């Protein structure tokens, strides 16, 4: 079906979209798209018209050709925008372009992938509906709903929707893959399987269309960060394309002039009044803020039970007063020893005269592996060591003698009245403390729901009231940004290291320090008075 005739070209004189370059591959793809009817959503049963950001994306992916072979150079492409900006529609268009349109190859295998069955079914339904409302597609394609497959009647090429939950394995070569919402993936197993399956096909292509992932070490974040380095000219890689639409994290979430940076379809795919309502709710209900930042502003922020939203945490960014730790007032501590190759953290807390609680963190890491683990954790350990935020211990493991020495210095310079500690590895530290003759006011604190929930609540109350002061210390902020809450059936809470995307050790120690303060300042229950 030829679409590059005068009538089709005349349409662009009346459309507020960039005109296709008919001499390049993207021109045929855009023309193919504009011959379709929208099957669902706000623009249902109207002629499909790609928006400028979608056309820009298609041009970037398909117009880069090898000057010798004239084959497409791009092998992998990432598009990250906020939710409800036409991602599913765009994915459906390119899937059909490879199955039956200008990108078709004989006997091709086309796949849309998602982490969950529900997400995979969402994309399949949209493609299926698009086929059904466009008779010229339905004539050439056969829908097999039971196995989420659409087959080309001419040569057996097919499109299938798969999910990580289904445990899909691939023994065949794939020609084209769209991975929808890679941000939802808890691991990279499906991504790696798909990339391996693409390797044997000429001009194979993987597209990833997704909101941002919650953490720097997620596979999607790694791809986006790589793409940003390519875009900045730091890395030369013509086979990789990345377009990121996001609102800067430092921007006020209520600033409507910033919203289009993450929502190129704002006022079109995404309703402006609906977004205003969502943002205003997030301002009033802090627990909703992280979801708004992820899904509406496309920021790299957790949406699954984060402990503190960035706005609440940043209430404590004012400078701390180091003097209050050394003037004789009571000081409380939290100690998280962790593994000897991870971060060991110690935080002290003291209450200022104005009622704010100031935090002073200490953290240790093995110096010999700091650079390597900083790369793995996607954290600037080397910069933090130079700045004094992170203490480098010689060797490949943390020698607790260094930790004991710092604790001894604190005990002699501060009025440390209670130090809550995690029982794990405490015997090793006790031995080091005994060697130097130091006795500390150590109190065991379990890391389960029962012991941690009161401390979690106390810290949260202080943070929400703007009574925590941490001075925007970057290592502490990073750990709190990684902190995830787990709940038991009774509603008790704790920080869950197993669900965190990065280290939370310093945040854990800070919560334990506030827990020590709470335990020391809460008046004991007078049992005798109750009996009387």
C-alpha cells in the first residue's frame, strides 16, 4: 500500500507536525502511521497523527544509515517520558511498521516485552485494537488472542507479547523488540535474554519505551546514563539513541512551566487539569509525592513505599551546629556495622536549644576496593572520601579497630548516653573496644519490625515537622534516597535492605540514633501508680 503520493503529502500543509523527509526511511514510517486510525483513548476513531516528539524519535532511530551499506546503524534505542504521553500508541505504530509496514522483513519475529503479564497484555490489546479498526490491516493479519500473537497471512511473520512473569525463553532470532516499561523490572533477566536473541539478525533493533527507573543501578538507568554520555559527545556510539524527557529534580513540582519537559504530550495525551489535581494532592499528602515525581515528572525517584519524599527530607538541609555535640548536652548514637566489605555507619544525634535534632554521620569503607564498589553502586565514593564524608580504611575489608578508635574519640569528647547497635558482628567490635579499654553505653536494637517501628515513626515525625537537621550531607542523602519501607500485617514498619536499590546503612544508623534519643527521653511507665 503506497502512501507517498501527492494527496498524502498535502495533508502536512494542514498539520501542526514536522513534515516527513520523504527521501529517508522515517518518511515512509510516518506516512504509514498517518494512514492509521486511533483505536482507543482521547482521540479514538480519528486519523492517527504523530506528535513532534514522536517524529523526532522516529527520525533519530531510522534515519542514521551506514554510508557504505545503507543499512540502519541504530541497534538499541531508549525513549523515556512521563506516563500517559502516547507511549503505548507509539510502540504499537513501530511494532506494526515492522510487522506489515515499511520496515517489514520476510518471516520476521516481532516482540513486545513487559515485566508483568498485565503490562504485556496492555500493549497487545492496543495493537490488536489498532488492527481491528483498520480494515486494510485486518485483511492482511490474523489475530490469535489466546496466545497473544498476530500473524502476517502472507509469509508467517508474527508479533507476540511476552512477559518476564511467563519465564519466556528464546531459541530463535528476534528481528525487533519493544520493551515497555523496563523501569518495572526487578532484575535484568528478560532484558538480557532479549538482547541475546537479537544478536543473530541483521539490522535487529531493540526499543525501550519507559518512564524512569527508581535507582541509578537499575538497568534502565544505566542505559539512560549511557545515552546521555553519547548525546553529550563523551562516547561515540552511532548504534545507540536515547531521548530523555524529565523535569529537573531541583525544580518546584508545582511549577507548570517545567511540566512539559517530562510531558511532551501535555494538554494532548495527558490532561492538564488532571495533572494539576495530582500535583496539588501530592503537596497536601507527602506520601503521594514520590509517585507524582516518577509518573508525572519522570524523575528517578522511588514510588514503592519510600521512607521520606525528597521534599520532606530536604526540609533538614540547613546547616548543623557541630558545637552542640561537644558542649556537654546528651548525645545519642546508632551503629550499623554491616558486612566488612560494605559501608559501616555510625550516626550521633543531639537536640539543639530550638528543638531541632542535628545529625552527625560517620561511615567507613575499605580503601582498596572503594573505586570498584563505587562504580558498582553508582556512587562517587572517591569524591566522598576526598571530601571527608566517607572514611577509607586500608585493605579490602573494614578493620573494626578503626571503627573502635572513632567511637573512643566520640566517647571522650561527647556526652554519649546511649548507643543503639545492631547485634550482627558486635562481638568483633567489642573485642576491639576492649583492646583500647573503652566502655560505651551500648544498647542492642533489633532490626525487625518490633524494635525499628517506633524509631521509624519518631524520625518521620521530626522530619515532617522540619526538626531534623542533616546539613544536606550527600552520603546520608543518598542512603535515605535508597531507603524503602516494609510493613508487617500489624502496620509496623522498618527499613528493608533487601528491597533497596542501593546502600541504606547511614540512613539506618540515623534512624537508630533517633530511636536511642526517643527511648532515653520517653518517661517510664509507673506501674505502681497504675495499680494504686
